[in-house]
C-alpha cells in the first residue's frame, strides 16, 4: 500500500522496523466525514501490517455513517471515530486530552472549507469563517499537539494545503489567502521543529472532483449578486464557473486518488529539495527530487520565487497549475 502511508512512513519518527511493527503509530486526522479525510483514514486503518491506530475526527458525528461503512471491520479496531471541531479550543482540548499521555505520532490537518465568488458579495464574517477553519483550525491543532511531541522528541505533522497556496486564481481570493497563510506558517515552523525531530509535510492537491465542490458551484451559480457590476458578474458566471466546472469534471482528481499520493522517497525529509509528484500519466507516478530552484524552473516557471524549506507533495502539478493559471486569460478576453 502506498500513498499517505508512504508519506507518514518517510522516516519522520525514526522507529526501528521492529518497533514499528510492535507499536502502532497513533494518527489523528481532521475532517473525516467525507472526501480526502475519509479516504486517508480508511487507507491507513486497512494497512495490512496494522501499523497505525487511526483517530478519525469530524465536527458533526451525525455525518459518521459514510465513514463507518467505508471502515468496515476496521471500525473500533484500527480506526476510532471521535468528535472534534477545529474551530473550538474546548473541542480540540477535549479530544487531545482523551489520548493516552496526550500523545500523537502523526497529525493530519485535513479539515477545510471553500469559498468562491465576487469579492463584493463576501462578508467579512464569511472571510473570517474561512480563515477560522483553514488557517486557525490547523494552527489550533498544531499548538495542541506540539508540547507532547516536543517532550517525546518525535512527531510528524501533515497539512493538506492546495495549489492555491502557491498561486491564486480569480474569484478564489479569500480561499487562496487562507492557503497562502498556512503555507507561510508551516514554512516558518518547520525549521524551528527540526531540533525536536518533528517534521512538517505539505500536500498541495490540484482540482478534486467531489460532491461538495459540485454543489458549491451549482449553488453559487444560482446567485444574482445584487450590487456587483455587470462585467464582474459576467466574468464569474459565464466564464469562470463553466471553465472551473469543466476542469473539475474532466481533470479533477478523486479523493481516493489524492489519498494515494504516490510513492515518496524513504528517509527523513530533505529540506533542500522540493518533492514533486507528477501524475500526468495514468501509468506512472514518478517522484522527482531535485534542487528547489531547478525543480521550480523546470516545472512551473510562474512560481520560481516560491521556495519551500520543507517537503511538499505537489499533486497533479503537470496539469493543474497551468490550467488554473490560465483562467485569468479568459477574463482578459472579455470585451
């Protein structure tokens, strides 16, 4: 089994193979009611070597049915479902305090929300909600697990980011800003945590075709956007939404595909390289490990100024970023 397991097993805990077999690693994943979180939780729980005990969390336990069905016989064996709201200090503390010695081996920050539309129609409260989940939610989780990880001198923090943490696109202003924020936070924190043998990894998927994404686009397409100028409404409803829908439906990756990130080189993360997973071919998932500047200049020139001092899993980069970056070109063609 490969993918997220390989990412977690990429040497960050420095266990011996014998110890890894004897003591399952505790992995807490946020946002497991659907999508990537659900797929990651089940994939880890079904590991043939039973190397993980997965704590799959979600804000609303009334939505746990889909996860319970997918988990099957792993439920309450290698997978446990618990309530956790990343936007609540009390909820986070309650969940972490329930763990033995409040100790986690791996934290996967997956919970997130999306937001698209003309900026004039988005309230400040709505913007704060996006940041509360996508940025402060992840920060809140990291703050909660760091003391024990530092005390035990080991740990791995995986953050599900987005290609929009590297490159913003039209009508995703606030969402992209929240992802830029978490990327900057992780890049800064990663260096500080090295001496504690704690590692941070970023996963940056391109378009993911989920029911949530389709429903979001369908609902916003029905909006009238009163008070917004006609040119902006035209750009959003007649150009951005159709192009975005086509990208998600024809080239979007499934949550299962993203959860199976691909083969990641073994060994501790190398902070002088950027890990690029290229899924351009259906039959290959080659992972390139090259110097940062060379990697960026050879793949996506528009982000040459962005350097990651930590491992980055760059999902679907060969098609996602160029297409997303081209969306502004549609707007420039408007009379």
